[in-house]
C-alpha cells in the first residue's frame, strides 16, 4: 500500500508540475510577443 501511494503521489505531482510549466511556457512566449510588439510601437 505504501509503495502504491508513493507512486500515485509522485505521478500526480509530475502531472501538476508538467502542466504548470506548460501554462507558464505559453504565457512566457505570449509575453515575449507583447514585448516585441511594444518595441515595434516605440519605433
């Protein structure tokens, strides 16, 4: 039981971290696009 619980907790944590990084990565690339857009506006 202990091993199964550890494995389940580990897989859940991995999915949460993976999803968080995915969302953060999308937001970061969008932020880069907005910064580039602002730089073009300044010109």
